[in-house]
């Protein structure tokens, strides 16, 4: 068994060397098709797949079905359907609970008067909106305005990446729960007002706490207590 493992290790080393030479000579980040790569390394297709899996687990390469094997870490577009399909609703909710309270805290530190005015305008429009679709658009706008108020481009990119998954995986459930009734939305508007007031007061601890409470409240409305 150890002999077999040593052979795999040797093949892994040879593939690493091949990759380094391939990039150096051609600059291409896509490896040749498996038949050609198998021939170049002198290994069977089955052995090659084992070696490729090792390097993929290490993050040295990544594979896209139908397109080939690529060198380096995988670069995934936020709206890539193959990526979205592996993300559960629980994943999204947990990500929001990790990220958005911290965004609210940073917004409380860095928000300008213009940021606060934009939040207040959004709150006013939400309070006057009856139909679900425009209300939901304003809800999304308010949360993104809070993220923008951090004045941190990287944090905003993280928020936008997460928000795509909310739209892809969570919107249907939100419409089922909120579209037919106004009461829960008014409760949510109240939570939003308290949150914006904490940001206005430049109180990061309170803003973080209120955002977390708000997201937990929304989760309960959508899925019940857990």
C-alpha cells in the first residue's frame, strides 16, 4: 500500500513540475485535455484523475465540467449557477448573520450625513409603499446603503456577492411570506428605523446588535423558530 502511495506522490510531483513548465513556456492557465496530459506524463487516465484530484484539493488547480482543467484557485462569478446550486438557505442566513452586523457597526463608525440622508429617504419610501415588489426593492436598497456607508470597497464587494445568493435562493420564500400581508413588513420597518437611528448616533455596538436582531427576526418570520 505504501508503494502505491509513493507512486502517487511521484506522479503528483511530476504533474507539479509539468504545470510549472507549462505556464512558463506558454503562459496558458488551462491544462491540455486528459488524453494528452496522460500521454505527456506517461500515466493511465485513472491514475491521472487521482493526481488531479489531489492537486484540486490543494487548490493548485480547478476543473470546470465541459471546459477543462485550470491552474490556480477557482475564480467564480457571484451569479454562477453551478456555484449557487451548492449554497443552501441556511448558508445564506448564516452568512448574513456574520457579515451584515459587522457592516452595520462599520457604517456607524464611517457614515456621513449624506449616507444617513439616503437611509432616511429609503425608510420614508418604505413606510409609504404598499405592494410587496417595490417594498422589497427598497429593503434591498436600504441594506446596500448601509453596506456602502462603511466606505470600504472590499466589504461592499463581499456584500454584493452574498446579496446575489439571497436573490437566487431566498426571494421566492420572502415573497410567499411577505407579499400577502402588511403587518410583518411594518414590524420590519420599525426594526430598520431603530437600526438607522443607531448608525445616526454613531453607536457601532448598538448598530451591530440591532442588525443581528433584525436578521434573526426575519429568519423567524420566514421559517419559524428553530
